[in-house]
C-alpha cells in the first residue's frame, strides 16, 4: 500500500508529459511545420512512443513513425531503481518494468520502420516482438 503515492505520481507525471509532447507536436504542425518522418529515440518509451505514434496516425497521417532503438526502456527501469538494502527492485518497479515491456512491444510493432544501434539489438527485436 505504501507504493500507491509513488504510482500515482508516476501516472500524473506520465500524463503531463504526454499532454505537453502532443501539444508541442500539434503546435509545430499547425505553425506550418511539415514533416514526412518522425524519428523517436527509445528509451524513453512511456509516453513518447504512444504520443508520437498517435501524432503520425491522427494529426499528420502522411508522417512516417520511426523508432531508433538504443536500449529497452523496461530494462533500464528495472535495473536503475532499487528500494531495499540488498539492491532488489521493489514490486512497484517490477510492475512498471512489465508495463514498459508491453508498451515497447505494442508500439514497436506499430512503427513504420526501426533503426538499431547494433546487430544484436536488431536480432533481439525480431526474436522478442517480431519487429523488423
């Protein structure tokens, strides 16, 4: 029960980031900005991948959504946050890591194209989620 304020703070922060990112993209588009491609670096995944995908599908449908995979957000999240003295991730961090894993897979499959920093990353994306 002690993790609820932390999860609530994460949800509010994520919602704020999603709204500001989407409004920024819309403002650029409405102010005459033309783009045929939107290149997004991953991580960060949440909420960036969803917002950029939504922008490319709804606001600017001719824009191609491309993900530049540098790492997995879920693994960075799981390895960077620990709560006990033994270095074990908290249940909250494990939940958020699993949520990020799902999020990256869902929106990774919806990208028009993907770039990878290594051949190993390319192979792992194909094996893990079927992303080419």
